[in-house]
């Protein structure tokens, strides 16, 4: 009787171990920093950013000078000239904001350059992770670089449709 119980327990443990999900953890930031092409792309991106920032800074300095000049001359200007100068200042300020948005805003030049230079390298890393997952038969791979993120998950583990069914959505 003890042998049967022991044998059943061993069989149960082995079957549970077989059903256990295999997972791994990577650090994508560490991986990227070890790639020479990533470093080169990041350096190019920094150069573009610096160049655009200098352009913005020059426009800001010119606008600051216009404000100072306006403040100094304001008492001597007629109402018509004041209005004209204020309109010029407003337009220059709007140009500066537009330039900042163009270079650094959402989907601006910096975003596009990052997509152009960095995304292909990130895609290569993702493909390497996916290949590793298939070769080593990992079900889930987590990325610990900036908080825990699932970077690969075996699609057969996705239970989204089951949740939708439980919610009554087909």
C-alpha cells in the first residue's frame, strides 16, 4: 500500500513538473549597451538632439533680446507701435514653441530619428530573444531593465479570449 502511495505521489510530482511553465529574465538595457551599433546610433541621436537644442537656444536668445528691447523702448512707443511690437513678440514666441514641438514633441524629429536609428537594433534584439525562447522552449521571457515587462510570451498561454468569454463577450 505504501509503495502504491509513494509511486502515485512521485508520478503526480513528475506530471506537475512537466506542466510547469519555463521562464527566463533578461536585461534589454544591458544587452543594448553591449552592442556597438546601439552605442553609435545613440551617439548620432545625441548629436541631432544637441544640434536642434542649439537652434532652439539661439531662437530663445533672440526672442529674449527682443523682449528686453521692447521693455526698454515701451515708454517711448506709440500705441500703434506697441501693438505692432507685441504682435511680433507673440509671433516669435509661437515660432519658438512650434520649433520645439517640431524637434522634440510627440512624433517630432527626435522621435523619428530614434525610430530610424534605434528601432532596427531593438527589433534585432527582440528577434534574438524570440529565437532563444523557441530554442530553449521558454514560455515567458521577462525584461527587468525598466520594471518587469513581458518581452515574449508563448501565445498558447494567452487567456484573453477566456476572460472575454467569462465577461460574456464573443
